[in-house]
C-alpha cells in the first residue's frame, strides 16, 4: 500500500477481516464465491507487500524479500486481470448479462499473458520511495497495457448489475485517475492498496444484496 510496511500490515489485516465478513454471508449464494474471496486475496496481497518493504530495507533475508516481490507482482499483474472479470460474470443471473461481460475476461486474459511474459523475460525490482514502493518492470507499450488492464478490471465491475459492485468499480476508476496524475512509479503499489481498502463495498454487497434475484438492480 502506501506509506510503510506497517501501513501494509494494518491495511492487510483490516481487508482480510472484511473478506472474512464477506464470506460469512455466502450461504446459499455459490455464484458469489469469487466476489466474496476477492477481499481475502487483496488483504493477503497487502500483507505480502510488507515483506517487499522489509526486503527493500534489508530487514528480512534477500530470498524472502524476492519471493514476496514475485508473489506481489504475480497477483497484481497476472491474477487480478482475470479473477475480477470472472468474479463479476459469475454474479450475473442471465446468459445475456454474462455474455456482455465475456470480452472483459478475454481482455484480462490477454493482459495477464503479456504481463507474465514481461515478468519472466525482464529484470524486476522494488525500490523504496517516500510513501510508496516503486515496482520496476520493463513492459513494451506500457501505457497501452495499463489502459487495457484498467478496462478489463474496472470495466467488468462497472457493467455489473449490482449497485455495490458498481460502486467498487467507480471508486477504483477514480483512484486510478488520481494516482496516475500523482505518481507513475508508485502506481502499482498505491492502486492495489486502494483497491484493497475499497473492498468494503463488496462486504456491503454480501450483507445487503438480495440473493438469487433474477434482476438484482435495474438491468439494461
């Protein structure tokens, strides 16, 4: 997340607790399994970044910091672009709604493949900066890839038929615009942290959205 390893630990614990609460409301809603577990993934992601911080600061063995770096980037670059669209598609009650979201899964798969290739074929590192970590990964046409990443992840959320999921998407889209304006080298760290904290919208959805509703909100 931002600021420090301590902030990552605190944020990771809070978001993991949000994920546990979301999973407690899964009964009778198997279609919500992926969505409910997303905060758990994001919480673990933030806890993992604490070890990246400690590795950059020399507080843990190099191999531990390096493993944490790989785990962080694999979740951020490879898992989330596919997992988030899949979680949204699983929610949709009709074939028509699901078919509208398939392009986001396809796009997320392509983005994940491109980013995985970049991770495997170029040096990666994390550098400590004021209030964030700078993840250094060489990506061809990086601006385009980041744009497609945003479309795959936030686009799927914005097209959900559930209001709280849409809020989650809007919050992250606004955060992306703000963070891209504030910093580029800290984007991966700061946005993933914000996404984790905004996962509270998912917990709200799990608590208050009605299960098995054919038209969960206004569908167009």
